[in-house]
């Protein structure tokens, strides 16, 4: 079990010691984590892993100078040395005009909401092994599967604790459970690979292990004997598990750091349409059992559900306190935090609101297009929005998914792609970033 009170007392002692040493401000964060995982491949145990971590990070500020040092050794003598080392570093480093703690008025105050993020179900290594074995057995049950890329199951828990010198004290804990499977179909140079997995906060919420394995097998077999896509402009439909990558590019473009540096293709778009009017993009850290939910951000700032895009219009950047100061704006509760570096920026449970059409209705009028199930490489320019990635999937003919295709490239510019984006009704909150089946017309395909 985690011991939050003892951890918070330790963090208080570190912050107090830094202030006694002359620091103008300080904060301390602890990340306690435990995990256990099993890998299973071709009917045999491949690996068993277990880890426990008790990392602590101290950040100290003298005026506009700051330094961060972390440790996994909580013995009193080592923590005393941690304070001394951090203070000495903070005195010596160059000034950073934007460093500092988050504004006091923006801090979260307890009691924090109960988001049901922690499941204390104790899953043994033997139980994990059984789940992985079930998943792989299901992979091999699919006709056409010739090999396994392995299956795995894991269970973990963590606790986040944060103390600041200007009055914030917070702690929350969470858990995660997962099952995955990878299938290989075909032989020789005609092999195809695919996967499936489930990851949830609560063990009881996970998909069935056999269903995970069977889906991985079905997906791999479905990709066999791919044809070559022809070149030209055509509609593309992105399956949900790759459609969410489009949101990932959007997040990079609205990060306060990129905007402040002028390296975002959306830097001049605040308050303007960046998607078509049917699109709303929401970040919600307060979803119960949400895979990326949290009750305060990495600087102790209060978090809330926010529409980053509303009816196609960009409504907010995502900011930590440093980028907010640089842009002259208020913090948004998007600071992320480790123990060894200054706060970064990240979203939580990010999603595009679902549309009204089913996936089949979304593609019903497509005479010839491609249903994208896999994306390869990261050919995306965050400054210009230029987009080019390798892809694989299936042809769409007369509104129906047809033969597999592979080894082609799709290209466009994210500014135009976002404006063309249409989404279906099949949103499932499976990942930290989620999108329904999504359609973009007029993208360039470079194939045969």
C-alpha cells in the first residue's frame, strides 16, 4: 500500500529545508509506482517483470533561476544532500525569465473529486500468465495465422504527491491493467502482422483476453495478399486507432511552448476556425475511471473539462505556468510533471465529439477511396503543417471496404486536412487521445 501521509511529510520537509537555505520558492513531487508484467510467446513464458519505484524530485528557485534534482533514495542523509545539491545548482544556473510556481489563485483546493482511478485488485504473476496464454491461444485459433508476435498482461499502480512552498498540497493514486496480443499471418515475404490490446483503470473493465487475441488474428489475416494502391487524390477514411494520431498533431500545434516559440502552424489561429463547424475537441481530466484522468495538474493547478475547439473554432492553447507567462495568458491546467525536469505540457482524456453518421454511412458515397488502418513513420512538419506518412489499409469501392492495400504514402497539409475532417458516431474512450472513424477528402495517395 502507498503511504501518502508519510510521503507528504517528506515533501514538506524538503520544501522547508530549501526555503531555510534561502530559496525564494520550491516544490517537491513524489511518484510511487509498482508494476508486474508477463510476456508469453509460442506457448512459453518469455519474460516476467516486476518493478517498484519511489522517485522524488525537488525544484528550487532563487529569483528567476531554477534547478531540479531527483532521487530514488529516501534515506534522511540522502535527502539532506538532495536539498544541498539542488540549492547549489539553482544559485549557479542562468536566469529563466519565465520560471516560477503556478499562480496561487489558480491552485486546486481539496477535497479533490473521487474519480475512481484506483483498483486494489491484486493480480498475481500466475493470473497474468494465464491471461497472456489465453490471448495467444486465441491468436492461433484464427485460420491463416502462422505465428505469434507474443501476448502480454500487466498490472500496475501509482501515487502522485505534490507540495509547493506557496500552499499547495495534493495526492492521488491510480491503477492500470492491460492485455495485448500480436498475430502474424502468411509466410515468407507475404507475412502480415497486426495487434489488439485493452488497457483500463479497473481490472473488471478490461476486454476479454480471448477476444483480444482473436481480433489480433483476424486483423492480421485480413491484411494478407495486399494489392498496390494507385496514385491520385481520393477520400481517405481513418480507423479510430489511427484517427487519434491526427489529434496528436493538433495537440502539438496548440502547445503553449510551440506557440510561444512561433513553431506551430496554428500560431495565428486563436479564435478562428481550424476545423469545420461540426467538429468539437474536448479535453476532460475529470472522467471517472478515465485512462488519463487526474485531479490536479503537474503544478497543482485546478483542472476542468475544456472545449479546445468548439464548432470548429480554436478556443484555447494548452499551457503550463511558464508558457502562460511567456504568452501573457492564464494557465489552463495542462502542466505535466516528472521528478527530474521542469513541468511540461500535456492533455488528459482528449477526444473529438462523435458525429451523427455511422461509419458505413460516413463512407457510403465514396466511389473509390482507402480505409486507413495503419500509419508508418512521422513525416509531419509542425511549423508548416505538411503531412506525409506511409500507410496500409483497405480499398473502399462504392462505399464498401474491399481488398487490402499496402506500401503507399498519404500526403496533405494539416490545416486543410482539419478543415475537411468529418467524423462518425463510433467514439470509444479507449486511449488517452480518442477519435471516431474520420474522413478526409482530397488527400494525395502515392502508390503504384
